[in-house]
C-alpha cells in the first residue's frame, strides 16, 4: 500500500493508526492551520522493485489482452503455439533426438 498526500496531511499518523503501533515518527500539529509538521523523512516500503515491476508488466499484459479482438487473440495463440513447438524441436535437437 502507498499513501500519497501533501506534507503534514497525516499519512504517518494514518499508517500508525492502521498498524496499531508507531511505525512512523509523527510531530506536533501547527496551530495556524492544524496540519502536521514535516517529520517523516524516509520511505518504509518493503516490496522489492523486481516484484513491483513484474506485477506492473502483468497488468500491462492483462490490459493488452482485454483490449484484443477475438481474431487478435486467436492470432496470438497461434504465435504462442508455434513458439512452443519450435522450442520443443530445439530441445530435441540439443538432446540428440531426431
């Protein structure tokens, strides 16, 4: 999960409240506008960049597939089948089978 908002909006306070413990430092509220003072200076996302990128690419593939016509899907399936068949043939050649 990612929280986005302007400085002092309460992202750290919300994170702490949802977690039920103090994960982020928070500061006092300014008197003139009742907003928090800029306190948090680091990110704490534990997700690996590779995982996020893989998920992003998966979403792109799904969006692309959802926008394809039936004919385009059939053509894509034919391409995948041909690649699989060629890959199996290469493997047989590599293993010395004919």
